[in-house]
């Protein structure tokens, strides 16, 4: 049985800059990934797997501006505004 990280990274294309999500998406350019029958945005899963919990009240911003990028170095927690 594959682990969540194994399943996740099967759907990632590593480029010299961004890590591009090749799995399903939400129609707005963001990747989606299912864990235990619940769907999450792939960049949020990547951030939580490799950095840690997203602070309460914050959202994840793509510094690179590539919506299907899941490279945690390209993300930062910010306020919604």
C-alpha cells in the first residue's frame, strides 16, 4: 500500500523552478488531491506535509504565481486580504 507522500509525488513534475501538479484540478488552475475520501487543494497538502500546519486564519499564497505549483519554497502563509 502506497503512503500519502508516495501517492502525492506520483502526480508531481519537478522542473528546475516549480513543482507542477499533474493530477486533477478544481477548474481554477489549482491541483486537487484526495485523502481518505476528502478532497484538498494540492498546494496546501504539499505545504502541510513539508513545512507544517497552515496557521489559523491564514491562507497559502503562491509567490511564483503558478497555481498548479506545489513547491513549498514558492508558498507563504498570508492573510486573505
